[in-house]
C-alpha cells in the first residue's frame, strides 16, 4: 500500500479502520471508545496548536518559527484520531468530497484551528477542509501531507500496535 496523492475520505477511513482493528486486538489497559478517541484528538490538537504558536500567539514577541514537517506530523495525528472518531459515529455528513474546495473557507491558521475544535457539531467536510487549509498555510501540498500521514500510519501499523507502546 502506498501513500495517497489526493485526499480520498473513503480510502482514509478504510485505512484507519484497519489500524483501529489492530489496536483493538492489542492487549491494553483500556479499550478504545468514542469519548477516549475524542480526548486523544484534542490532545493532538493541542500539540498542533503549539507547533503553530508563532502564527497565532499575540502576547509574545519571540516564538520559534513553524517547523513544517513537525506541524504536518501533528496534523496527521489529528487526522488519525478524527478518522477514528467519525468512524465510531452513528452517521456521517460528507457531501462534496473536493477537500480543496472546502479548505478555501479558511484563510488563516486561526480560523482553521478554531474550526478543528468543532468536531461534534460540524460536517466532516469542514473539518477536513480546515486541516487542508493548515497544510496550505504552512506552505505544504496535499500530496506532501498525505505522504507524511502514510508514514505515520505505517509506523503505527508496524510498531505502535505491538509490544509495550
């Protein structure tokens, strides 16, 4: 299996389901649930916000510049948990799947980050669009993000579903 070149929601959901099944089979202290996945998503969203701090922080004069690769890795973690979260929902609201179109709703990192906090009430298209807006804002391409996301998926599949992780 190779990295996607375009944001294909159905394929991303299928790949996440394979990963989730593997984690569900792993002996752990607690089982996966929607509320635990929700909390994990917000933990990763906080890490993403820290990576983007130089773009929204108004009370400091000096912050480290955005590390594009690290930002895309944190965004990938958000995507993993978001896919897992919506897969556990009883319904989905995905209409137009042209994510580039949806990403144009968000012109800056602040509005995209704010949108990412609304995973319970907003249509999936808007959340995915906000994610791709962040990709664009940090100067990356959709394909670059999906490559990093695939690398993280492989690492999770091959390492993190085993042993004591």
